[in-house]
């Protein structure tokens, strides 16, 4: 064999090994995206639910809920007042313990994905969120009719998506 031919084979082998490692790495990556789920197949509905969340619901939550339910709190100027600071800090702590939106869907907290869908539906239906004490100071934070429709549609669709998965 000529040395040229040998080096072509060596190069081909080398590339094969590189490609092997790249491909095993990406398939491992797609699994760790959702460590709560053992197989990539059963996580597909959750990923779709999150995709829809990112598209339609997250923009609403980002502007109207993140101040309390995420690590992206934007503090108002009056936050520096001693008593106010404590009240806001407590609010954010309680809100995040229940439902933390920092990492998209499923939210972080005590519940399962379907628990979160249930409590979000309740909060939208009874108009309890954002709390009035927040709304009076952030007037544009109230959910509009359109917001509520969008969120409820997402909840319904997501329940179907996740319910279908369990059967
Ligand atoms: C001023 C801070 C604040 C804002 C803004 C806020 N929340 Fe809350 N949220 C809380 C607190 C505090 C709790 C926990 C105690 C309670 O129910 O009042 C809570 C609880 C909840 C719960 C109930 C969780 C459970 O386990 O029962 C849901 C659902 C919820 N919020 C959704 C929202 C949504 C959706 C928005 C935006 C439209 C929002 N919240 C905006 C403070 C806030």
C-alpha cells in the first residue's frame, strides 16, 4: 500500500471515531434536557407543552408574573423602604415556593406538571393573580380577556397532551 493510501484510511478511521463521539454526545444531550423523565419518548409531550408555553404564555407571564414567581424580579423604587422590602421579599419567597417560573415548563416547586396546570387554571378563573396589592401599583399587570383566553387554551391543550401520554 502506498503511504498516501494509508493516510487516507487513517484519516477516514479518525473521522469515523470523531463522528461517533459527536453523535453519542448529542443523543446524551437530548436526554438530560429533561432528567425527570427516563426516556426521550415519554418526554416528548412535555417538550411540546413547553414549546407552546414559550410561544404563547411565557410572554404574558414574563411581564405580569415573573416579578414574584421567578428569579427575574424587577424591584420598584420603593423596595428600598424598610417595611416594603420585607413585604416584597416575603411575597416573592412564598410565590416561588409554590410556583417558580424561572426555568419554563414544568415549573419548579412542589407540584407535578398537571398540578401546575390545575392551579394556573384556578388562578386565571378566579382572577386571584397577580394579587390586588400588586395590581394597584402595577396597573398594566392585570390579565386581559385575551391573556386569560390564551392561558386557558394552553392549559386545556397541555392537559390533553399530557393525559394522552399516560394511557
Ligand atoms: C406580587 C407578587 C405576585 C405576582 C405578581 C403574581 N403572584 Fe402568583 N402568587 C403569589 C404568592 C405570594 C402566592 C402564594 C400565596 C398565595 O396564594 O397568595 C402565589 C400563588 C400563585 C399560584 C398558586 C400556586 C399553588 O400552589 O396553589 C398560582 C397558580 C399563581 N400564583 C399564578 C400567578 C400568575 C399566573 C401570575 C401572573 C399573571 C402571578 N401568579 C403573579 C404572588 C404573586
